[in-house]
């Protein structure tokens, strides 16, 4: 049986909500710490230290997500002159489609 645990840090304002499932299963926690909201897990192929699955910096609004992301639609609404899509790899960066797919750029679409 899973346990739902609410923990507070007595030395600061940190608080976490944890779903503890036992030694043979992944545990999840949502933690509020240092200006960030973290969704964390502690399992890869065995129990490990908690790691971020999702991190939201609620001061800047930036979000970080571990792994792949799938969405039905993505709209970029940024209006300033900075990069809207920025690749960070030093070597190859790809935009891919299935073999029968198309990448189209529609002006004023």
C-alpha cells in the first residue's frame, strides 16, 4: 500500500508531497525548494537518489523536462528578437519527420 506523506523543512520554506510505494517500486515527490518546483522520481532500473523529472522555475517561468516530449500542437508566442528555437548541441541538431512526412514553413499561416 502506498503512503502519502507531507514533509516540511524546519530550517526553511521547503515542502514536499511524497507518494511512497515501498522498496521495490518507484516513489514520486513534488518538492518546492529554492524558487523551483520539482517533480521527482527515485527509480531507473533500481532504487536511486531522487532525480528531477520536471523542474519549473517559478521566478523566470522556465521549465525543464527529462526525456522526450509529445504534444498535439506547440505555439511559440515570444515576441522579442531572441531565438525562438535554440539548439544547444555542439555537433548535429535534427528536425525529423517520418519517411512519408513533410516539413513545411507557412508564411502568415
